[in-house]
C-alpha cells in the first residue's frame, strides 16, 4: 500500500514512475515523503527525472533534497559508484582516492558516504584528519603530493546555501575533463535503480591524513613566492574574511607564517557555519560580500581587504587608493599577476600564461613584450589545468587566471587557489606600499605602458526551474541582432562580426579597435553573463563606453 492518502490529488507523482517509487520506498522517512508530496508538478518532473545529473563547469552541483536530480544520500552513492567503476576500468593494482569536503550542512556526512561507497569497491580512501573540512586547493595539492589516483570534493563553492556538489579530480591534480566525466556518468546506476543499491564499506580501506599534508602545502606555497621575506614582520593591517568557509583557520595561519603579523579577522564570518549567518552574500566577486569587512577596515585603518569563497579556491582583493575603495576584478588581478610574474620571475624557457576565452585579451599585449605565449581555454579551471599540463614540460609557467576572480600562481596544484593568490598579492602590495604606492598605481602604470582598458562582467540571475531554456531566447536575440535590426553598430561602435565560439559556449560580438562583447550561460549557477572588453584613449574614455554599453544591454535584456 502507498504511504500517501489515495484520495488526494497525486497525479503528478503517480504519473512519474521514479517519484512514485520514492514515495513507496521504506528507505525514506515520512518527513522526506511529505517534502516530496508538497512539490509542484514542475518540481516533481524536474527533480525525479530519468536523466542522470551531469558534470558542468566545475563538477556536479544542485540543490539539496529528494529526487534523482538533487543532492542526497542516494545520488551521492550513485555518483560515487560511477567514479569507482571509472577508476577500476583503469586496471591499476591499487587505487587511492582522496575525499574532502567544505563547511556546508552535511558535507562531512556525504564525504563519509563517498568514502564508504569507494571502499566497498576495494578502493583505498584518504580523508583529512578527523574528517575535517579542507580547502579545495589543498585537495588538489594533496593528489600530486601523495600520487593519488583521484580525489572527490563535496562542495558547492559559492553557490547558494541550499546547494551541494561533487567535484572530481584525476591523478594530475586537475579536475576531470569531459571524456572522463562522461565515463563516470555512464557508469552511474540508472536513476530508477538508485534506491535499490546497497554498499558494504570496507573500514580497513578508509584512512586519514595527519597534519603534515597541510604543512607540506603551506611550505610549497612559500617556495612559490618571488620576493617575500618570511623572516620580516609585516605590520600593516590586512582585513580577511573566509565567509564561514574552509579558509577561516588555515589562511591566517599561512599568512602568519609568511610574516603578516596583523591579519584582522572579520570574526563573525571566520567561523564555519553552513547557514552563512553573517555572510548573506558569500561570493567575494560581489561587492556587498565585503560589507562587514569594510567596517573592520575602517576601524583598524586598513587599506587592503581579502575575501575568499567558501571552498577557498577564489580570492577577491579590495584596496584603498586616494581614500576610495577599489574592488579589483579577476581580469585586473590577472593583468597584475601577469605583469608582475613576467617582470620578476627568472625563466629558462619560454614563459606562458593560461586564461579563458571570456577573460581579457589585454594580457596578450604584455605577453608580446616579453615573448611569452598565451593559451586560452573554455571557462573552468578543469580546462586551464589541462592546458597547463600540456605545456609545463617545455615552457615556464607564469600564471593561470579567469575573469571570475580565480587564479593559480604555480604548478603545485592544478586548480585555482585562493591561498596562493592571497600570498602573492600581499607580496606585491608590501613592495608597493614601501614606495607609498598602491595596487591601483601599479595597474595604472601598466595601462600607461600598454594602453587604456576597461573590462567588466554583468550577471543576470534567472529565478526559474527552466532558466537555461529561457535564456536561449536571449542568445537568439543577440545572435540575430544585426540581421533583425539591420544595423551595423551599437552606440556608434561598429559590429564587425558576430560569431559562436563552440569551445567557449559563448556568443561573441567583435567590435572595432579590438573591443568585444561576449554572452554565456554560467555552467554552475542560474546566471546569464555578459562580458565587456573596452579600449580607449584614456580611462575616462573607456569608462564612458562601458557605462553606455551596460545601460544599453540593460534595456535589451528586458526587452
């Protein structure tokens, strides 16, 4: 007999075989079934699909809840089985997988679920000491440090708090690419069957790192710096927020070891908290995520603020320049890191930089001056890490970065790293402040040498279950803009060409004077993104064009 009252209107559940099976299963509590029962018809059909979840820009991410297309015990078991069978197909004598997690609700529980499933297939597993949360870049480093075959991180990065995720890394320390991801999905049990599978853990195969693995990571970070004197005490205040995430304890420890003795903690936000109580915005790419940090900066007369996202792979930097706070973008930090690396590092081979198709082309001007190569990839550090691997043996690595404030400053790992970025930006900041200069002064000096530029990304969040389908109409509108409107320019700027970049999954408008506008759907959250690349005769000229274009597209997006 069904758990629910047959007299109620249950057509949506009855017509969905998977939802009907879940409602009748003795593996689900009545409370869980009540949650399903209260779903709308659209939610039933979306969350109880017979289509498996797939890997996006950075792993699989979804909301937490019942169903085959949300994150729960059964889908974590399903995904873990897919990874296990993928690894077993490699036919190695012994397979080792590292399992980590962030600070989100039940992330530690799901990490153990992953470990138990892997062990049931005879795979050796390492978690961090006492199954503690650990930053994503530390996991990436740990793979290379221990010669592990793979890693899984239970994280949803900076997605809303009701999300969780499943990131998979291969033996290089980088995220898996599409072919590996598809193999995992192909090996995942069909959605209709995931309630039926049972797994017998092998406790002898579940192990824990001690603290030495993290110490090794910190030592490696230190060795990657260029001019930092770790024995010199640096007393200028640095305001730091980890937004209730994995960097809350470890980053201050690292910075202290590098001589930064005045790290000002945003106390409320530097405590692990799955509810993100004091961080209503915990994506450091957004200015309002620094609202509380700003109060600390004003109180301590600090001139720099650092913010990391919950899994600590992304760093945002805010600096005071001429009594005004400047929120540096990922592109601006990429320009600074590229220029600093090319001018300060010693190279034995041709240096190279890795970036994405939707990140600024300004670095090409700098790279040309130093005979460096620039390689571009689709959005996502899985592609950037793979590109690094292709060239690291024959060329000297400088930096990899993307416009969404992610960067990597060495090859000790192959994923973006907020810890390394923080250490390097403070090195640059320290050198500049000794000459009474700021990061903005440094950026402006680069503009004076290589030309004036402005870039920005504007994101439109779509509150809809079918957000990807709805945004396809915008792609079509902008793809046919010249044809439909019979125009050759926008605000007087010539539209030279409109093309679709299949690798980037982005629509590109190529404008005069090397300027461009690009359009792309986020691969990790419901956002439609517009990227602007502007050049001009002055910063004021660039600002004027950028403001005008943003205003124009605000109208077009709502037309």
